[in-house]
């Protein structure tokens, strides 16, 4: 169609759409440009206030106080204007929201976000494409596919690879275990689980993973009808990485017991230690025993972009499927994750046709992404954030951020191990460190309680937010360093605060 004919066709439609009777200031449409612009400016202003005002990562508000502020509100009497709305949101939410961008936030796997991705969120929300079918997204589908192909190439997969953006690592891991289960049944027993349900011997299916693997695997095994009993936890080495010899012994043990090993899940970047399982050794065992090989690189995917540390992921290219969380290690706003398979044929196990959405005779050259998802139909265009990030900043800059983070973590580990008042549990391949306040004069039996008190006091003051976990029954404080702007000086300051708090807690234990 030439452009004149196109303009003619557009005209009557324009008239209908801009008819005064349809004008409405709160529906996003061309009659609401002033309202849209004003609302966006107000929201941006509030964000700027958040940046300029916050000096500590948490206000320290007590949940009882915040709950009281909610009690009086109802939805039947709307606020008079956008300004009052933003003021209320500020008081109820923004003032107490955890500020992940500050160096004193060093708790969980929350990265600071990059600005091109934040700008992309504006487009994602307003244009509101849905990524399930080509007819709801067009260019968005191609952007997503190109980013999936790029990620697959970084992993080391051939052009036969494929994948899809998901809401997070837990969901991507679910897809990994689902394919492992269905692939085994189809390939080795000619049984179609999607249609026929679980086979009689599914109770004997076994999935191997380290004792440090993410808890989502447990939830997922339960959801898949295999039960947590299907998971065989493999012991870890001195750095809390899966021990490959223990893995082989466990596979042999399960075979002797008459069980059916179907998959192994390796973790590239454990949540509690930031360490990478021996991916190549595990690949060899997966091949030897015919197991599906899933790698959970929700956190470790950041290593893909570094030249210096990329070797830690060697062997990843032999996986059947991989989880990557762009919202953990690519500085993306939540949500942004992907599930990638080595060969697109594996995704055929998920395919399902619905007459109203993706009928068989209307597959738009196989561009309906819904053919690749399990637990999502309508789906956000999260890919645009990564697109804007990579096009503006490039792979190298993201990789350099990850290298800076790893170097800061190395220095932090050194500071902790040289400090007589602190005890480091393990070094990290990435940026997670477990340690505790443990000066010589304190009885070992008191350490758990004192470190718990330190964490609680820090949280209540909001000055420094650290995480914690238990290892072999003992309580440890946890640093997750994910901010390239955090300096060794910041770490020094945080450690000093922890020690001061430790001394205070020892003098008068916090209840
Ligand atoms: C965070 C994490 C997950 C879960 O990812 P979500 O995006 O939080 O659902 C899975 N595995 C590992 C190793 C993680 O660190």
C-alpha cells in the first residue's frame, strides 16, 4: 500500500478517535496528552526527590506505624488531583522504600538499575504491548528474539538455540525442570505427560542439585507433581560448590535403589556464596548418564559479559537449558529474566494451540512467543529494557561493572579475613560474602545470638542493610555486593558500623 492510500484510510479513524465525547483525562489516548505529560512529570519529580533525599537505605519505620497510616484509607473517596496522589504515595511508600542504589544497601540480590532501562519502562507501561503473539507486539517480538539469540550466543549455544523472557529465575527454573521431566518421559518411555499426566514410575524420577541450590527448585519439583522427594541434594566442597565426585556417587546410588535419574541442576552463582558449580565436570556426568542438564545462572549470568571471569562459566554451552536473570546481574529493573534452551526443538514440548490466540493456521512464521511459555499468556515487554541498555551502553560496559563488583568483593573478603573481630566463612567467585562478628573474647555459644542482634539493630536504624543465613546451624551475616559504585571505603565504613554494633550488643544484648 502506498503512503497516500494509507493516509486516506487513517483519516476517518482519526475523526472517530478524537471526537470530543470520547475525551477523557485518565485514559491514555491522544486527547490526554496534557494529563499524561503532567502525570509523568509529577512521577519523575517524586523519583528525583527519592534520589536527593535518601541518605540511608531504609527509613527504619516500624510496621505497626506504617500499618496505622493505611487503616484510615478507603477507595470510595478518590483524591482530588495527581499532586495529592503523589504526596500520599510518597508518605505511604516512597519514603520507606528500600533504596537499592545506596552502597549501604548490601543485603539481597537487588542491583542498582541503569537509566536507559528505566526510560524503557516508561514506553513499556504506556504502549503496553503484550509479547504473547506477533499481532500484539510485532517489532517487540523481534527485539525479544534478537536478545534471546544474543544471550544464547554469549552462553556459547549454536544458532539452533531459542528461548523466551520470563518474570524471574524461579519461573525459568520451573521451565527447566518441566522440560527435563517431559523430555525424559517422551524420549525414553514414549509417554506424553502433557496429555496423559504423570506416568506410573514418576515417583522414582530423581533430580540432582547441590545443597546450596536455590529453594525455587523445591517449589518447582512440588508443583511438577514429583514432590520434593525427587530432589537429591549433593554435598558441596570447601567453597560450597557441588562436588562432582559426590554427584556421580549419588547417581549410582539412586540407580542401584531402582530410581530413575532424569536431570541435574547446576548453579552458576549460588545465592548464599556467589560460587559457581564445576559446570564442565557436571556436563560430563550429565552426558554419561543421559541426564537433562539445567544450569541456574540467575545470578552468575553477569559473568557472561566479563572477559576476565568468563572462564568460570566454561561448560555452560553443554547445558540443555539455562536460567538467566537480567534483573540480578545485568542492572535491569524487575522483572527481566530468560529461559534459554540449547535446541529450539525442546520447546516443542510446551506447544499448545488455542483457536482464538495462536491457531495452527496463523503462526506468523512461528513468531508467536506464546508457543514458548508455560505460565504466562499476556506478558510484559521486559525485553525493551535490555534492548535500550545494550544499544546505548554496550556489552563491555556492563561487563566492566561486574568486574568492578568482583574486585570490590575480593577486597572486602580480605578486609574481613584480616580483621581479628570478624570471621569469613568463604571466598566468593562473585560478590556474596558470609561472615560473622567473632572477637576472641566472646564465647562461641553466644555468636549466633549476637550476630542476629547486630542485624536487627542495623535494620531498625536503617543505616546499613545486610542479609543473613544459617550454615550448618550457625547464623552468619551476609553481604551481597551488586553495586559498581560501592567502594572499598564504603565496605570499610559498613564493617566499622557492624563492629560498633557488635560491641554495643555484647555490652547489652538486644532482645
Ligand atoms: C534469585 C535466584 C533465583 C530466583 O530468581 P527470581 O528472579 O527471584 O525468581 C533462582 N536461582 C538463584 C541462584 C537465584 O539467586
